[in-house]
């Protein structure tokens, strides 16, 4: 069965393009249906998305004329674009990992959902956890597969469709990007479900362009406020150093990495 992938985009065209192309590089095509909802992006982003759609890299493209918020987008796709038992929330700054022993990241996340039935949401592990510290230290020592966490974000977060429907989904109006993971995961946990991160299924969280072509350290326009983007400009070495081309190449290959990194120079 194909798993519905829900990708919300808002500007950051080169980053979003890299995420989508890396998805196709690292994922078996028969395993997913990619739905992209764009929240009123600039012309460059919209033209890029239309090009990928015309070239069969997006299965369903929804173009909003304005930014209606991340939670609105998640709810719209839940109600109108979800056909599978599980669906996956994707952020447009997280690169899916390579295939391991013949199994792609979707198959591995589905395996976790079926093995740990009490979990209604499991996100892929990012290379750094800003603001939380290393929550994986003990699991790495003992070989654990999942770390329970109250609000795993949209880093390839697989979710149980029926469980999310039971909560009512993202059924509130929230301007900007909001804190959708705290809202939906709190509702799931109130119903007795667990939420958390995979220990071994990893993704690469991109951190933008080092501010060298008019963007902040998350890849957004410098003039935007944290409440607009949902990304606080807090201190962290990854935000200061920006993306590492060698790390990107491990996920995306040399050609895609060169294209993305040359854009940043």
C-alpha cells in the first residue's frame, strides 16, 4: 500500500526542491504518494513546484494563494488527501535517508508502527535536537528502537490515520506556522497513545544558507519574525555553521548536493 506523504511548503525553494528530489532518490516509488500543499509562496517556489509536478515528482499539488498556517495545511491534507492506514508529515527542510539492506525509510517506519502498536506518531531522528539535548543517549547504549517524546516534529513523522481522526486532527485556527506538533501530539497522548522518535531511522535537518543570500539561518527571509516562520533564532552551532555539504552528500548524492550548495555561495 502506498503511504500518503504530506509536505507543506512555504518559500525556501532550493531547500524544498532538494528535499523532494532526495525523496525520489532514496525511496521506492511504489511505497508513496506525495501531496504538496504550498502556503502562498513566492513566484520562484511556485514555479519550481509546478515544474516538479509536471515531471511526475509530485502526485498532487495544492497551491494556496496565502499562508493559512501550518495547522490549517495539516488538517486540510488529513481530511482531503489521506487514503492510507498511516500517513507521514514532512517538513520542507528534512532529507530522507538512503535505503538500508533493501528497505527504505518508509518501510522501516511502518515496521515500527506495527511493532509498537501503542505509538500513534513516530518521527525520524534528526542529527541534532535543538533545545532538547541528546534524548537518544540511553537508547543508543542499550540498542533501543524508539524514544518516547511528547511532541515529535515533522521530521518524516509517521502517524496512525485512525488515531489522528479520533483526536479531531488540527482543528483550530492558528496563524503562521504555529506549534502543530505540540498540539496534535498532546491530543494523541490524552487519548492514551504514545509519541516519539525512531532511534535508527534518521534524517538530515537542513539549516539554511548561513545568511549569505538574504536569508536567516533557517533559510527564510531575514525580515520575517519567529512567529511567522515557527523557527526561533536561538543560539546553536548548527545554526551558526549552516549546512555541511559532506552530510548532505551522504543523503542526496554529489550532483544534488553541488546544485544546492552552489546556490548558497
